C-alpha cells in the first residue's frame, strides 16, 4: 500500500505506481497524468485537471468535488460504480478512438515502467477489458470542453 495523500495538488508530469495507494490519492490534482494500481477512500477528491487511471479497486467517495480532469477506473468486479460520489460527475464508457488510444498508451507505459502484471493482462485482452473501464467525467468540465469545441468549429 502507498501512503495517504499522494500526488496532492500535482500540476504536471507523469507518474506510474504499480501498487495500491492509500486514501486521498490525487486530491486537487490539476494537470498530472497518473496510473495507479488502486486507491483508498476519497480518491481524486477536488480534482480539477489531468488524467488518472486506476487499474484496480477504488475506496468509497471517489471523485467527491471533482470539477475537472478525467479519471478512468478498470472496474473488473463491477463494484466501483457504488463507490463513486456522483455529485459532480457522470459515468461514461470510453468510446472515442483518440481517447481509447491515449488510455491504452498510458497503460502500456505503466506496464513498461513498472512491470505490472495487471496492466499486461489488461493489454493482452484489450477489446474485452476496455468495456470494463468507467470514465469519470465532471459535468462542468464536459460542458466547458463542448463549448470550446463549438467555438473552435465556428472559427474554422
């Protein structure tokens, strides 16, 4: 198990942690890209940016107050949905080709740097495992991204 409050307020960079982190993982993260084997209670609390990939269990109250960034949870046993605080987020499937490629690349890098057997198993049956990922998307962030895309389209 990793320590509590890891990556608190991380603004940039990448991190690959093969084991399960403790509680309050990624609190107030605003720009880092992190892959972790699992997290305790209150993971990604108040997250405002970046990307977090959880390749295992999440504790209770995941994503409480999460207003930005995106988290992806590999929900192998179907229990993660019950532990996510849905006050500010929507749960979606990962379906966009660019997003799928980015998620896979993060997991590949994680497997390469950490030797994670779980990451390697996920990658070996990718088409099956992709359907087990939950995309945790803050509603306000989703709306802001849509507005930016509409503005960019109007200018083009």
